[in-house]
C-alpha cells in the first residue's frame, strides 16, 4: 500500500519479502530482476501474484544459500546481524512483468539475475508448472536505512507482507540512473519477448 500523509510525503506499508542477499544486490543496482513462483503461504493456492506496483524490499534470511546465487553475489549471504529487527534500505516500482514459459530465455537474462542457473531451473519447475514471473524493478535507495521490529506476522514463505509501520520514501535515489535503466529494461524485454 502506498500513501501520502498530510505533509505530502510518500510512504509505503507493503513489503515484498526476498532473500537479504538479493535485496542488497538490487539496492546496489547490480541486478534489476526478481523471479517469483509462489510460497506455501501465498493466496490462490501458493502462486505468486504481482499484487502491488510499489513496495519496500523486505529482506529475509530464510532459505538463502551461497550456492543458490551466482558466484558474483554469493558473498552477500551471511547470518542475520540483528535478529528481531529488519533493516529496510530500498523500495521498488515494477517496470515490467513477464510470465516466462521458456527457461532458456530466463537464464539468458544473465547478469540482471541474481540466482544461479540451477536455482532458476528449480524454481521454474516448482510444483510441476514450467514457468516463472520475471519482474523488472526500478529500485530506489531510501535516504537513510530504516529499522523496524520484526513481527510474527511477517514470518513464513510469503511474498507480500503488510507492515505495521509506514516508511517514508522522500529523498530516495534510484539505484540505476535513468539512461542505464532504460537500456537495461529494453534488453530484458528483447530477450523475453523475442520470437
């Protein structure tokens, strides 16, 4: 959920849960894509739905592992530095969404993706349904990181998490400049939409 308070400040109250390592890579502009299939607590039988077009990147330490990421990003995996707290550093806008039914095209996205080819293949085949949502994200770094309390309601394998606090996004900066982002987004679209 996005809102504007009485002073005209933009806020966000919805987080998209993703591995902490991936959140850091996206916030640094080293990747711009996220892939999704669904978690066991998703509505609609466990399938991911792109329900929001703007959201905070909500880092999770659940399930992440070095071998599931590309070698260039494996060093981002570590232990939760502050159990009971969540550090929010960035938010994202969805700039494009594709339901990709060709694994080779997804893997051809190369360095825009954070996950290893083996991890992408596993996610692609999850639940015997060969496809993945690919989301192109325009990521913005918050003016300053915000720490919030980790709540029991945030736990579990789910994508969308309604937060108990609103986070101010005023003063955020794009992780990738406009020209570079447009070029990279066009390259992603060509790869996924080519006949």
